[in-house]
């Protein structure tokens, strides 16, 4: 949800410059820290791969890669910690 909200807000921006107006988009990659991960660096590398996949697939998208390598809908990530 957080990443999709950011993507939508950026897509709604109108940039005004001396050359005219234009819009911008963003592709966002996400991952989660898995129990098998040795540290946060592995999750960051997956998020980086997810961003490039999102950019290559359609641009202006949000994509997640799980610790097992499977793609997932990153819109379910809310930023809250489990209790």
C-alpha cells in the first residue's frame, strides 16, 4: 500500500518547466526479510531486482520479490510490524 500510494502520487504530478509541462512515473521494487536471510542486504538486493523487473515489464509499477524468488503483489506491504 505504501509503495502504490507513492507511485500514484508521483504519477499525478505535473512538472512545469521552460520547455513545457510533463508527467513523471516511478517503478518501485520491494521485498521482505526472510528467516533464511543473513541480513537486510539480501532483502535490499531482491528489492533492487524487483524494481528493475517492474521497470522492464511495464514501468510505472510496483513489484515485490519474496525470499524464495517468487514475485508477489507488493501492495500488501503496509509498513506495520506484526504483533
